[in-house]
């Protein structure tokens, strides 16, 4: 953890954090100033809404989180200046899983990553991306630092490993998400709202134009791709529901894969996971706080789905591939084949064999069962179906999704 000279009784301002990152890292160019809009919104939310309810340790973790990501941005810009080949990389026809959280997107992303012709970023490289891999394999020290940083962050919320078992088996080698692992670097991430944000930051996520953040996302992929040309990206980010329009504009030839799940299961699981994440503020999560955070999670989900559907209307259905969680669980390989067929690709025999092998050796509940129920969060079938009426009217039939919320 970076040691900072800040007095953490109050929230540091953006300039102070930027200065710390410069001092710790060396370079001084953060790139496009528009990429700091998320930082400003987050710090305002932290200052006005959540700082006072965080423990000193939680505050130190939050500040370290921010300064580390700012330092990473400095290194990426410095690498980009030193190696112009990075900016020449073309990101072509990526497969991007954009479904909401807890809808099977992680499983699907994993199965896509098993294709030798696909690339998928891992947690460690999102935490320690510099120097570029084109210059050589990462040192053991670099890998260990990335793993330690990941585990230190989640030490306050050990239950997260039941909801995300791949972190136990694969650690920092697990697949990364576009939001919580890449866009954290420009403070544009639903994970940051779950950890430390309030309504101000929530409004930023829902209302801001995120073009600058998606340009950073593109630059980051270029950085990792240098030296790996010829492969396509397989990406995943539930946060993309919040900026679907900007994503589609940044990657005009991408196939956008929207995963769907029965609302009772998906929303109950989402509310449970996001209430667990509340523990990173340093206090035990009471039943009352768990309920309130679950309600907030469901509300944000409703607004992000509605926003994504509006964006989809403008983008066009032809850019999207809809996949049912329930169909995928029944026949995972067939779901991948559907995606490839819709994208003009073919699942190779080797890829199919890798999928079968992976499924045979990975049991979802191996490290514990994630127990949750809709009733915990006051989920009423009538109100939820009203809130998600537009979604149910559009997707409630034809993808194995039950048209009514089951409670």
C-alpha cells in the first residue's frame, strides 16, 4: 500500500491525489483531462455522503486504491510515448459480453476465453500493466504485487470469494472485467459505487457522457495487445449497461452479447453481492444496511437496464446477440456456438474440447454456496415487474426467461 502524507480525517482533493501519484511514479502526464471527470464526481460523493461512515483503515484503502490507479495511468501514458507502436494497434471486431451483473456473464466470458484465437485480460495485468508485455514476460515480483494488491482490497469482505469462487482458484490470474478492472483507472465503475459511492456518484454513472472513459479503455487494450496482434478480444463488463452507446461508438464492429436471467434469481443475487461489498467501508454490514443497499442495487439496475435499452434502440438490434442464462446452464457449448454463428465464426474442435474439459473440472459451488433470497430485500413480484416492465415486454419470452418474477 502506498504511504501518503495526507491527513485522512477529510477527503483529499483531486490535485492532492494527482500530486501523490506523480511523486510515487515519476511521470507527470495523465493524458486527456476529461478522464478525470469520474475522479471529481467520486471525490465529491465521498466527501458529502460516505467518508464519515468509513473507518480509518477503510479510508486508507480507498485513497491507496485511487493513487495506485492514477499512478498506473501515468505509466501507461509514459509507455505510449516511449513506444509509438502501441498507438498503432487496431482493436478489431471484439466480442463483448454486456449483460447485467449475476446473469451468467462471467461463465460465458470464461468459455469465450478458452478459444486460442481470443484474448481476455486478467486481473494482474490490470493492476500492474507496465511495462508492456511485448518487452518481455512479467517478473514473479510483479505478479506477486498484483496478487497482494487484489487480496488486500478484499480482505475486509471475505464473503466475496463465495460469490466469486474463481478468485480462490485463480487469484490475480482470473479474468478481469472492463469496469471494475480497467475503467477503475478513470474512476468510472459500478464497483466503486458499491464500495464507497453515494447518490452523487451514482448520478454521474447514469447521466455523464463516458466517451473519454471508453477511449481510455481502447488505449488500455492497445497497450496489452502490442505483441499479440492477430487475435480478437473477448471482453466482459456488466458496467457497459451504463454506457452502451459510448461503447458501441468506440467499437463499431463489436458484437455485443447481452445475457439474460430470471429476474428473481438475478436481482436477488445482485442485491446480495452488492450488500456484501458494503463491508469494504470497514464496518459489519447490519441487516438494515444490507436491506437498504440491496434496494439501492435493484433501483440502479432498473435505471441502467432502461438506459441500455434506449441505447440499443439507437444502435440497432443487429449489433446484439441475446443469450439466456438458463439455456447456457443447460448447454454451455451450444450458447458459445450460437454466438460464433451469429458472428460469422466457427467453434473449433479444440475450443469445444477445452470448454468440455473446463466444465468438467469447475463446479460452481465448490467453495461454498451463495445463499440469497428475494425476500431478504423486500422484493415484491408486482412492484419489480412494474419497474422492469419494459425489459420483460422485450426480453421476457424467447430466451428461457420466466415472464414473471418468482418469489
